[in-house]
């Protein structure tokens, strides 16, 4: 039985992947400091193959006894909260990651590090894994520096640059662009689109998690220590108008909100090495989120935002 450590196991993406790992008969040691609560773990907290550790990764992983086959490192301070708390962001996203890398090397564990396509910042054409990184904001800056350390000390390490996540998870988020705009389109009847011509890549949580499983099951096929994970690219205005077609909302341009990021991203390398293809397009993703809202299954609340 595989044994995998998952940092950030109660988070938006971490809880989704942890649940999938347990469904696939994998032993999971989940680590989280419960910054955003632990309700996302209720469906698997008593699973016989799950062990939870309420730990702060800033202290490293020395409290974990024995080795693991893999570490999947999700735990991070994400998004605009990093600009509000830059010192904490550097401590969690960079310094703690270095400690986890050292633990992985010492214990001969394979490490999958979750990074972000935001690292490309501004790019003309499709960004590939070798494109110049232009981080805009503290979050991307911390991730880029952590990447440099990982790639400079590669020891059974693979980093994944994930596109903006979309879709539903045990810990919902409604401060990611697609999810947020679907909510606003339904509840407010209006989407305020800023920098409408800017490009953004997205991926459904299902596809992002499947990419991780594909790499775990075919590790030896990797030709690189870095892969982009992207489901679809779209401009902001194209996304807003697509959501409009589902909700009937109004789309307006907000010229006061500034976000200079503008990048579309290629995921050809993971397709070439592993044969991986995403299966969930923009319409599926919009419909999933909107249906859950309409049916009252999820009602966006303040705790569904990273702040």
C-alpha cells in the first residue's frame, strides 16, 4: 500500500485529492493547521487509511515518524492574502517548503510540489515550462523562489504549475475567478469584468487531481521536473460572456480594478510524456458550480474565501 503525506489536506485542493487517494486504497497522512477550518475532512476523518496531524508546516515534518513514498505539498498562503501578510507568506510558501524538501531528501520520498501558472505573469502566446517567469504579487514571488530551490536541488521532485482552479470541492472557494463570477452572475445578476482582453488558464479540480494520479502512477516517464496543468485558456471577457449565457446576467467593464496578469499556458508537455488530457471544459465547469448554487447545495459564504 502506498503511503502519501498530504500537506494542506483540509484545503480547497488538498481535501479533494486526499479523498481521491483514500478511494484508491492509498494510506494518507494529512497535515493541516486548520487555518480555514476542518469541515472538509468530515467525509474521510474516520477512514482506516487516514491519519491526521494538526501541524504547522513552518516547523517542518520532523514530527512525522518514518518515511513516505510521496509527499504532495499543497499547503500555502494563496492569493491576495499574501499581499496583506507578506512576511507570513514568505515563511509558509518559501521557508517551510525548503524544510519539506530537506525532509523528503532525507527520507528518500518523492515530492510533488504544487505551484501556479500565475508565475508567468505576463506572456504573449502560450507559455511553456521553459518560458520566462514574471511573478506579479507576493504569492507568485514566493512560489517562484520556492521553485528555484526545488529545481536547483532536484531529488525525485516534480513541481506542477496549476492553472486557476475551478469547480467544487469539500472546502469550496468562491474567490477564484470562475467560481466567483458564476456566483455573482446568479446572485447579483451582474459580472464586473476587469482587463477584459487578458488571458487566463483554468483547470477543473477533477482534471488537476487526475494529473497528480497520472504522474504518481507513471513517475518514470517524466522527462522534466516541471509540468503545466491546464484545462482551458480563455480571455476574461469570453469567460464572463459564457457565464452570461448560463445565468442571463449583465456583463460590465470595471476600469478601477487592476490586475496586470495576462497569460495563456500550454500543457503539451504532460500530454507528450504521460498522455494526459483534461476532460472538463468551461461549460461543464460553469454548469457544475451554477447547478450546486441553484439547488441550494452550496451557498457562498465569507469562509469560502482565502482572506
